């Protein structure tokens, strides 16, 4: 199999409350997105890395990449413009993926702490199952709550609940098929697995990592930098 990564990084990160999209914030001396991209560029089993950038920050991103990666940019790296939703950004990424790539890993630009081990599990998983996502079992007790009154409706059986992370890896044709189906039905999802589920394509979980957090709120940067310190990267 020839694997390629798609990294959606075109969000604005408004929940972070910073002056620029969260993927450009500094984490231990390098912008978050640069850290994420390097992990995939350096991975020997991944032969192309497509990054979907915010159109409004496209030029700025190019400058950042040449400064932190290399000039000229690594041949594996392909840049494209993202869309108005994560789903659109990933579909732009898919269109920019070289034709010889038959296995796709989609990974959030805002998850710079993903490990080679988790990427490896996704690659192994996709070879045997066709489509897998990194996920972790829920630790807390889960409540379904009425959004209006705040009253608890029920307690959800925790043993059946997993929290979805990325990478989400699948054979390219399955992802393309799922995108076609979603477009036809006007279906939108917050991850790739939900598009495949919608198309009745089986998706399995592989073990993710508690440290593989998505930087979303201001405190997450502090948490990520202390996690980086612990792992000595
Ligand atoms: O907003 P959220 O944290 O779920 O975003 C997950 C990832 O999807 C981020 O890396 C973000 O940059 C990306 N994204 C995108 N295009 C959008 C919205 C989000 O590539 N329009």
C-alpha cells in the first residue's frame, strides 16, 4: 500500500480566543501545525502529505513552512486551500492527493502530539479492516442531558463509548465513495468515520492515546507543552 496523509488545518480556532488560527500558535518553539506536519513528513511509510490551509492565511503559511521546514519545501509536501468546513477541507485534500496513493490517513492539524505508534496502529488496522480510527475508551460517567433544562435524561453505558481522535485511516476508494454518497445525500459529519458510517462502510477503532489531544481551548497549549516536556521531544 502507498499511504498519504491529509491534514485539515483550515479552521479559525475561534474557541482558542487567540489573534490567529490555533494551528499557528507556538508550542515549545515551533508552530503547532509545523510540529504536526513534521511527524507525517518524517514517517517512512507515508509518501505524501497534503495540508489544507486557510485561504486567508495561505501566503503566511508558505512563509512559515519555508522558515521551519526547508527551502525549497520537501517534495512530499503538497499544499492546498481548505474550505468552509472540515469536511470540505478534507475533500479538497483528497482531490490534491497524488493518484498512486491508495491509503489515506486524515489527521487534525491541531493534534501535534500524535505518536508514530498510533500512526503505525492505524496503518496496520487499515490493511486488515479497510477503515479504522484512533480512539480511546471513555473514562468518565456519561450523561445524556436535555439541552434546554439541563436535566439528565439518562446515563449512557460507558463500556460501549469511545472518544474519536485522528488519524482516521481508510482505503482511498472507501473515502472517495463516502464523500460521493455524503454529497448526494447532503450529509455532513464532524469526522471522516461518520461519512463512512453513513454509507454503511464498516469502520473499526484502534487504540489511540490519551496524550493525542486536540488543541481547542487556551489551556490546551499549556497542557500540550507539559506533555511534550514529559516525553522529551
Ligand atoms: O474545529 P475543530 O477543532 O474540530 O477542527 C479540527 C481540524 O479541522 C483542525 O485542524 C482545523 O484546522 C480543521 N478545519 C479545517 N477546515 C475548516 C474547519 C476546521 O481544515 N473549515
